C-alpha cells in the first residue's frame, strides 16, 4: 500500500484507502436545514463519519440531525462557530475534514464530491465551494467569498496549522485561508450551481439578522491585517511567522 503523502506535497497522486474522511457541521438553531445537509453528506461514500456540533441550540437542531443519521455533539451553551468546528474535529479525529454550514440549501452529494476529489488525489490541500452568482461576480469570488466559505474540504494538518486565535467565532474559515497562504499550499475554489443558503435575515428577522451580519463581519475583519502582513513579507522575501 502506498503511504499517505505529506499534506503540503501536491506533486504526486494520493491513495486514500487508509484515510479517514469525516464531516463536521457546526450548527446553532438550524432545525430548518440541518437534516437536508446531513442527508446530502450521507450520499458521499468516502465520508465515514458525520458529526453535527450543536452549539447551544434552543430549537430542534439536535433532533433533526440525529433523525437524518448524524452523530451529535452538544456543547450545552453557545461557544461560537470556530469552537464548534474545533470540537468537531477533535471528536471525529479525521485525516481529511469536510466542513459544512448547517444552513446550506440544495446541497447535493455531487457538490461535495467535486470538492473532495482534488484533496484525495493530492492536487491541493484545501477546496472551497461558493454559490453561483453570475459570470461577473464568479470571476472575483475566489478573492471575495472563497476565503470565508462555509463549505470546504481540508487536510487535518492544515486545520492544525491554524493559530488558536483564529479558532474563535467566525474567524475559522479566514484562519484556514491564512494558514494555507502562510504554508504555501494550494487551495482551489469551485462554483457550485444550485447551492444556496439561508440568510441571517431569513432565519432571525430583519433587526437580528442585520446585527448578526455586523457582528460576523467585524470579527472577520480582525483577520485582514494578518493577510496583508503575509503579502508584505512574501514580497520582501521575509519569513512569515
């Protein structure tokens, strides 16, 4: 049997026979959509474990997830998306992890397969999936939306390379993007036709939804100086730490 390649080496095909692929779905009050997300992931044969991390939900999120066939890890109180992702990875202990938001709509097994196969073939270390938004916006989605996408497949080692300061609240996806750039590993974004997601306004109403978006983007904005620092140091030939 061919040994597993190092995660940062993308020069040779990767046999995935012995690799464990697990899905981690952080969820907070997502009873409307979490079941369908779980069902879509169950249709991907390479994924051996599906863990929904119930981040202190007060609705039927945990029940809907269990009924759909997922394992559920309940955190009891809301601890933020990044912590839910971290706890899910620890609980599943995968070699490759599929992160999926619980509010995705129309997610299909072939969407996940498209993201998963380049990782299994050793072509890159992280893939992201973004919503079809038209030709003009799709051209710049790699820079605007992909770094914050809630649907991605990553090597476990890349997740471990994310500094702890990023594994909080909404910083986790941005942290993965930061770690990939810092480590000089390849990441690829795919536009996924048909994929949608519930907005915070649809889930929480206008007032709470807008406040939720403000909170999210303020937290994400915390990561921007780190990305700029990497660009600056790379241009100067300085080691990034």
